[in-house]
């Protein structure tokens, strides 16, 4: 039977609309039940705190609980694999961080490919680091430090809170770009590393500003430079490493990811809500109190950042011959 032209066009229009409607409905109704945000580190750490702050915001904005689930172990890889294996419906998210970009090369036997298996949702914060030395160390500037290190190869102990940690990798990047030889001394945690730095048993550390700033203000540690691309608001008088070592920049970031194949409309909705949080003055102030600087990116731009950092840290890990403990 031949359909009249008008009837045919009506049916065609209705058919074309069918694939769109379920997607729109899915985005509008999301979330319909509690959402979990997996953090690959113990409670109380920076990742956990940032996740809880953002989870509270999303709970209030979207009317469903965003529950933090800590899955520590293997440098964050256990938590990441939990999300990789989750159903991609937007109800399991991951607090992603620079350590994921580092782990992609550091661990040769992962059961997942982070770039392939985790969909970027939204960026959250950057965490400024600072190059600090004990007050007894003779160098007072980065050029003086480099000159001393070159005159005394292998005699400077560089403390970190563990092999493959950002405190370690930031220092390895400095060694690579400044052409200096320092001895990496990994500790079991930041407090132990700081203790030896304060006592002078270690001479230098690339540490988070938030955990070292009180020692800097008290004169117990000397800040030579920040590792950020530009000077930080917290330490505006301190230069960046890049002012003396062109191109140097080592600033860890945090963000949110989801299992690959999570519907794009749900990713976009989460990105919109998270970016709204980052634009909120009160939220900015809460995150600034942690020594963090918010930055909002689209899912595509956040994905590019992850890829770029993965490639960057792969070169540093290969240069340093770094292996997981």
C-alpha cells in the first residue's frame, strides 16, 4: 500500500526522533539512585578530601547521594581496576589523578589500559608542589643548587614519600632537565621523608605546598622554587623552577573518570555540574584551603591532558629506570 506523502513524512520524523528520546530521558533522570566515587587511597588523604567535597556538592545539586568508597592499594591501581570493571552506567565513578598517568608506565603488568578503559569526565584541581631544602644546605637559589649538585655528583639525598610517587617523579624530572645526579631516598610516607629533610639527613624534596608551607613560614625549610608553570598565590615571592630550567613543570592534578562506554549524555551532565561547582566562590575557597587551584576542562580537553601527561611521565620513568617497589 502506498502511503500519502504527508503521512510518510510524519512517520519518518517520528522514527528519526526515536533514538534521541531514550538518551535524553536517561540524562534527565540521572542519577536515579546513589552514585559511588571510588578513591584508590585511604581516607583522609588529599584525593579522599577532594572527592568528599565534590561528592557533597553533587549530592546537593542532583538529589542523590554520591558516596565515597576507598579502595587503597598498589598505588591506586586497585581502585582504578574496580571502576574499569564496573558497568558503564554512570553510577560508578573514579577520582583520577596524575598518579594514574604515572602508573601507566611504572607498572608493566596492569590488567587495564587507563587511557582506553577510563572515560575522562571532568578536571577538578591542580596541586602546587615546591622544591625545598634544609636550612643548613648551602644553596639559596635554584642556580646555586644546580651548581652545587654538579660540583658534588651523587652527594645530595633527594627524599620522597615512595618510589613512583609524585614527590619522586617531580624530582626525577628535575634531574633529567637540569642534568644533575642526586640519590633518590624513598620513605614510607611523607612524614618520614619530611623528618629526615628537617634534620638534614636528606637535603632536598619536591613536596606539596600544603604539607610544607608551615615549615617554610617557620624557617624550618627553605623554599627554592615552586614546580608550577606560574607562581602560586600562596607563595608569590617564590620563583618557579621553570624560570631557571626552561620548560620544567610538574603539577599533579585530580579529576573524575568513569568506565569507558559510559553514555556521553551522562558524562556531559556530570561535567556541567562539576564545572558549575568549580565556578562557585565558596567551593573555590574550600579547595584553596587545601592548597589546590581549581581548573575546569571539557571531557575532551581533560582526556588530552591525561594523554599528554602519560607520555611526559613515561619519558621520565624510562630515563630514571624507575621500577615499582
